[in-house]
C-alpha cells in the first residue's frame, strides 16, 4: 500500500539519509521508505505488514516438517512425486508421500563466479560438498525448503539431505542464440529480452529441433522424488500486438508470417490485411501463438519425463501476458502451476491474483521477487527490485509480500531472487545482475541476519498463517 504524505514530510524524507528514513512511524504495520533504484531521487512511503503486528494471530512454530519440508498435518493421495490438489478451496502442492507442501525457495542457489566470490568460497567452504551441506542446513533452519531456477542442481542432488529443487531448460533461448548468427549476432529491432521484433519464434520449424535437444536433457531427473518440476525458458515476450508484428515485421517467406497470415485469413474468411485486425483478433492470436509454444514444450516434457510437474515459462510483463485472460486460459491447459516473476509493484494485489487463478484454473508460484538494501554498500543501480534503506526493511518487505500471497488461496510457493549478491567487478554478467544487493548473503558469504530473522519468522509460521487466514479472522 502506498502512503500519502504532506509536502513537508515528503521533502524531509527525500533529503534525509537512508538510516533516518527507514521506518518513520508504527501502527498495525511498518511504514517503510523505498525508491526504484539508487539513481531515483524520490523516496516514497509504503506499508509493510509483519506477523507480530497481525491482530489475533499468535506466532507459533509450524508442525515439524518431513524430509521434503512438508507439514505432517493431514494426508491425501500419495503418488511418489510432487503434484497439486485443491482442498476446501485452497490449492496445495502435495509431496510424494501425500502431505501438504508450500515451496519456500531461493533462486540461483549457486556459488558466485567472480574472482572475489571464488576466493571467499574457497576460504569458507573449501569444496562444493561442504558448501551445499552448510547452505542447505542454513536454509532449512530459516524455514526454506527449496531452490528456484538457475541453482546448482548437481550439488543439491548430491546432498545427503537435499532441498526440493527445480530445473529450468531453455529451448527458445537456445534457438534465439543460434538464430542470431543469421543476423551477425545482433537483431536490428529487439526487445529487452533480445528477441527479434520482440517475438518468440514459435512457428519456425527449426525451433522444434531445439525443443527436442534441450528438453531431452531432463531424462536424468525423471525418477528423483526431490524434483518439484520444470520451467521452460524465462520471461518470453508474449506481447499483446504479436499478430501485427508478425505481419508487419517478418518477411513473407518466414514461417511466422505465413502462420499469422493463414490464421487471420481463416478468421476473417477472406484474404485479410492488417487493417482488418481488431483488438479481439489480437487477443485470440496471442492465445494461438502462445499455445503453439505450449504444445511443443509440454509434449517433449511428457515424452522425456511423465512423472514431474510443468511449472511454466515464468511470465513477467504486467501490461502484456499478466493481464491477458487468453494467455492464462491456455496456460491452464498445459501448466500444472503458473510461474510468475513479480516486479514493479510493492506487493501482490488480490484482484490480480484472483484473475490469474480464475482465468487459468490453476495455482501459481512467484518465481522472482526481491528488494535491495542501501546499507549493503553496493551501488544498487540495476535490477527491478525496490531499494530500501536497510536489511531490516528488506525483511519487512518479505513478510508483507508473503502475507499478501497467502491471502490468495492459489499461491503454492515463492522463490526469493537470489541467493548471493551481485559483484560489481564481475563484468561478465548481464547488466541487470551486476551491482545490487539481491542476495540473502554478500559476495564474501556473510549472511544478512536482519533479513534472515524476518524471513525465518514468517517461513516457520506459514501453515499456521494459512489456517488463520482461511478461518476469516
């Protein structure tokens, strides 16, 4: 929730040092100052709920979890692998033994690759086995039970007490890299994800080879009970005007143009042109375009591993796929869980969450979200997460975010982005992951304990919080 302030209050807040503007009053919530990044001069106030301030809720540790991190509180059908089930209007992940599970994870659970990070890793852990043993134990002690995308899956699987992990495969990303070679390594017009004309090339017959090649790699995981499921690609550009772009931008000999023209001609029952396109046509075409991708990747996943869930392709754009009912309708046909990277908004908005569930008929998982603390000493100029003054406010943000997620009965998990901070000296990373305090620990492997204490508090009360919220109190 955004707070309104007087001109005097806002001027004071904008000109104050971060340590003086973090929390400026108390009530049934904390009032936290935040800004978009370190180059944004405007600080604004937002509310942040924490469970210690929730009226009527009494914090008490959740039931002792089993090896998966599930609650042995009730039991339903066990299938030997993770699945989803809707029980009394709330969605759950059900673990291989039949117990309810919410995936509380950290993305990019992998040691950093910069020289500074490698030096600190060698000093503290010596080897990968020691690292995953120590970090898995630490995460579990703080109420986490899993890892998100881009984690060191091999290390996790080798652990004696593994976390519940996810695997990401990127057939469209691999095809894009190959396709770029035709254009001397650079597209003339590309969106921020780097796709030509901001289009995923789902109609290209060459893409099918990459689907087969990349997804075949999942076979080695098919019998692993600690695997939650698979993502394919990340933040693909499912733009609302995809039909126009296919017809305006692509050459008439290209598969994408041919498919779009054939679709429009059939819909209009004539030799149609761009001038014939309506907004209804655009929305229907996005469904057709997106479903072409869905059919290909899900058929391959089922062929190479029919045991595990498909967790989707990680939606991101609020003005495109995230407010498009047709995209979610298609997603619900193919995904077991809808995966969404949540940025730009301070907290999840209940009407929006309800739309996702109602449009798709499936539960969702938030696969990226974070804030950056300005007490970390990092520049914090890049990345989509909010800047807040201190690690304590990062923790308040986390608690508030989780409370809002759990108010929705469709949320089955979340992944904090990410495990370790960026290292500004590592120029080999992409620009958005270069200089910011995104981690639960620093490049020198020091934990941000004010953040972790807040995370632990709510992570260890999730089941009780669900019961409290579902009771309507």
